[in-house]
C-alpha cells in the first residue's frame, strides 16, 4: 500500500483529513507537545502513533472517527512517554525549553507564570490534565475531547472544572500574589 | 443561589456559553465567588495564551522521514506477515489442544509379567523293599503352589502280621 494514496482522500473537515497529511501531523505534534512539553518526546510520540495508525488503519470501520482515533493513539503514546519524562522534569527545564518559544510569541505575557502552569499541569490527575490540555491548549470541543479520551462529554466537563480548580489552587500555593490578581 | 452552585454554573457558562442572569446577580453580591471567578478567568486566559504561543510549532519531520520510517517498520515482519503468523499460531494451538484432549490416554503401567507357575514335576522315588504300594493322601498346605501329600504304605494283613 502506498502511504501517499491516503493523502489523496478528500480533505474536508478536520475529522476527515488523513492523519499523515502534513497539516494533520503538525496538529498531532502540537497535541503531543502540549502533553509532554518536550520536542524530542513529542516527535517520537507522533511518529510512533502515525506508524501504528497506518498499520492498523484497516481495523477502523467508521472513517468518520479517523481523527479522534489517531488523537487517542497519540495521547496513549504520550502517557507512556510522559510517565518517564515527568520524573526528570523540573521547573528550570520547562522554563529553559519554553522561554524561546514564549518570548517570541505575539502574546508573551508572563513567561514564568506560564511555565509554572505547564509544570503544575503535571501534578494534576491524569484525566484532569488531559481534558484541560485538549480543551484549552488544543482547542477541542468537549464532544471531541470526549471522543478522544473515550468519556461522556458531561464527564469531560466535570474533569475540566475540577482540573481548573485544582490547578488554580496549586498556582496560588506557589505564587501567593496570583491570588490577588497579579499576573 | 449557593456559592457551590454558582461556581458550577460559572464553569458551565464558560464551557457551553449562554447567559445566566441569576449567576451574574450572585457574583455581584458575593465577593468570594467574584474572586473565584476572576482567578478562573485568569487561569483560562493563561492557558489560552499558551495555546497561542505554541500554535506555530511544527515538527521537523518531513514526509521523506516519515515514509522511510514507515518502510523500515514495514520491512519484516510486515503487518500482513504478522497477521499470518498469528493465524498460524492459533491453528497450531487449536489442533494441538484437540489432539491432546482427544487421544485416549492409557494409564502408564509398568508391565509386570507374571510367569505362570509351570507345573513342576518332581519325581520322588521311594525305596522300601517290603512295601510295594503307597496310599497318597493330600494334606493341607499354607504355602501357594505347594501340595503336600502324606504317603501311607499299603500292606496286606499277612504282611502286617509277619512284621509284628
């Protein structure tokens, strides 16, 4: 089978796009990066997930579920890689890795505070972290989040609320001034 | 409205949109909930900024790199070959199990040949010059394969009188 043949499929909505098309791959990379916050690990996760998806593509009966299915594989790869990475991740590392990205961004904001958010996301329970990343950082709807994580949309909403509350409490514990509205 | 309900409704409004006048009234009158909502709004804003900051990231993986990785992965065993191997392994297991359970099993017995007791004939010669005939009377014996006979000499009355 020629991998290029898959790219010739109609690319309409995001869901119907072949996962190994360049734009889809970029989105998957960003998803992996936002879960792992490490470029090398994210590349590994996406590469591995795409190869797996390509090999198992005949098992997917409903072509409408392409995109959530591939995203789910990426999330699963990230879980495995993240378990190892989180042990060695420290605030300084996250800050050092992200500073160039955040500094050149159009909305730099408080680089340190955003690095703290990334670090503390790692302290959340897995489900809450994944829902927050998919919803707020990846910009998925709750229906998409629910499909990727195999949850009910309402459950995803509950995880999101608890995750936001917990993350805010963790930030407040580390940065007392943040409670008073200091960005 | 209780504060707990108000906070839940704040999150629902964030996630699903829409208007909630009752919630707004509660926030206007509750300082704690107002501070809570402000904190949450700042957090959501931070995460939105993070999304924007990382939106331009792209992997350095090229199509050629992906396809070469795919080729090396497909070299051996290919997915088709793996599938065939799975089927073959399943067949072997099923056939083996069938044969194993259907073959009648004879208990393993150490063969012990019991030699049939060959009739042992032992000739006994009794020498008694004056006695020509004997009467054999079978006597009880506790040992297997051993038959005991009591032998009584047969003598005539005349011979008996002569001996006495």
